C-alpha cells in the first residue's frame, strides 16, 4: 500500500501527454520495495505509458571517492538487471543528477523522484522543479514513517520521537505491492552508460582515488538481502546482548546498503517482524526510531553537518571548555593514520580505513576521543566528520551526521561537568575494558592486515 502522505508535489507544472513516465532514481537505488518506483509504475499503467528510470552519475559528489563509487556502481548493475526484468529501462547519464532528470523530462508525462533529505539532494530537487515543464512528484521511500507525519519539527532525542513513531507503526508497516509493468521501455533508444560494466565506468570517472574500494563489501540489493538473511538466522537472537561487543559479530552489516538505498528499511523491518527472536525489539529500535531520528535531524536542522548544528547547551559547555589543556593532542593527519597512544582508538580507526565500516560502539568512543585530543571542539567535530565521510561506506548520510553529532552532545542530555568535555558525555578506555575484551578487539583488527 502506498499512502498519500508519502507523496509531495514539488512544482505547479501540468502532467503532459509524453512518451513515458520518468522515474528519477537518486537516493533509492533499488528495484524492489521502492515506493517511488511503484508509484511511477502505477501512474504509467493508468496512463498507458512505459516507465523509464534515469540515474545521474556525477564525478563530483561531495566527499565521495573510489570506495563509494565502486560500491554504488555494483548496486546500479544489479538495479539495471532487475528493472529490465520488469520491462523498465535504466538510463545512466554521466552528469549531475538534476541535469539527467531535466534532460529526460523533455519527453515525459511527469517526473517522480525518491526522497533525499540532505542539502545537496534538496538543491537538486528544487532545481529540477523550477526547470522542467511537467509535474515533479517526490515519494518518500527511505523511511518507514514519512518524516512530516512523524514530526513537524526537530526532536530533542529518541525519547520524544519514539512515541510519535510507535503510534503510527501499524499504519505504515505494510507490505508494498509490486505491480506488473504493462508497457515496456526496453526498446527505447537513449544515450547512456552501460551499468552492467561498473569497472569500465569507474575507469572513466574523474574521481578521488586515494581511498581504495573494499573487496569484502559487494554492493547491490541481492547482496544486502543475503546479509539480512544471515543476520536473521544467525545473529538476531543474540543481538540485544551482543550488539555492543565489537569482538563478536552480532551487527547486521546493512548500513552501507541503507546508505545507498540498495535495500528498503521497510523490507528489513517486515522480515525481522516475521521472527520470534529476542533481539527483534532492540534491532527495530535502531532501524526505525534511531535511524529516523537522524532523518528528523537532517530534515529540520539546516546546520546538521556543522558544529553550529549542535544543541545550545552542548555548544555553550564545549565553548566554555575550549581552551582547557589536553593531556594528549593530535593533528588530523596523525588521527587519520591511527598514530595515537591509545591502541583501542587506533584499532577503530584502522578498522574503518581497511573495511569501510567501524563497529557502532567503537564509533562512539572514537568520536569522543577526537573531541578530547583536538585543541578545539569545532575543529574536533570537523575532523571526525571528515574521517567518517572519507572512509565509511555508510558515511555522508543522516545516520552518519547524527552519529558524529551525538559524540558532541546531540540527542543526549547534559552530564556532570569535567575538563574539555564540559557537560558532554565522557567515555574512556577503562569503560571499554569493563564492557568487553578490548585487547581482543585490537588483535582482531590487526589480523585484517596479515
């Protein structure tokens, strides 16, 4: 079922009589459990037209590098095959996403796009809304509860958003119907890249190649769904107790796929709800409440990626202690190289550099220590975000921005005041050792280089 609350008209242009309905794929890079795509199919069937999907591939997406592009293109290859099986052509254009949509809109009845809350995504959608001569509709598909239905303002914490979400879960936790496409677009002639050969596309992109692709991670919906099956069958039962121990493997590993929209959070939730595992509630809390709290943050806080976007109490406290003497002080490059006195922090940084992902509990410790070791909280925030975005396959999205901001007080309360941190929550190595075998974690990360 596709609720009308998911649909928003972004301009006041008419629906025309063109050759096809255009689905502008951007943040939801998948052919299944995609509300925007299904709405395009339904609309095209009603109008007796085929569906064409377009994806704009730019060399200059902010902070993206070879690691991110390789994963993205692996996913697009999967999407192209799955769309073709439904009679839908995917046109990949080597240009900015908004330019790709504008170009193919010229022969479209209307354009339907998925939702993207980041600043650059909103800019693209606003530009297309102004430039095209037909209707532009946005359909929310990357969250379970439409953002404005969950809340019309930025929420202080999960505690304030959770009851708003829970009241509406039964309405939105509903399977999505995949309609048959009545008119195919596969024979239409468009000038685009062949997504079936991601390596060839990569060679021709003028991108930052300083961060290598990660062989352990293969992009695409099929790979994401396989990881979900393994998680449910082997890890979900112990997720509640084991998720915060990085020496164990109880995390789902789905965040990179959610970042690129290669798997739907709705599909994940429905699959998890089919089980009777004890870890089900804890996992759904992270997938729905915590993740959608991060979307709420990005949607309503215009400074979500800046130090000034932190809560007023945290800014006052951190600024008050900005000149406190640090016991240890490191530069951005020393931190990037994992050259600190702390073996646990170095291991966390190394894990992200090598694998493209850091254990969630270690990410909290990692961010707190950057705050402790850099000579100003503003600079510390910028370094943490830079490192996370550069090396993380799941960086540069709402969850990542909220995760880094949490280390500096976002979505948290004031604690007892101390040097450097002020009233922002403090973490130390002794706390790690009490919670799990931190030395084993270091050994596990070191084994990745052998």
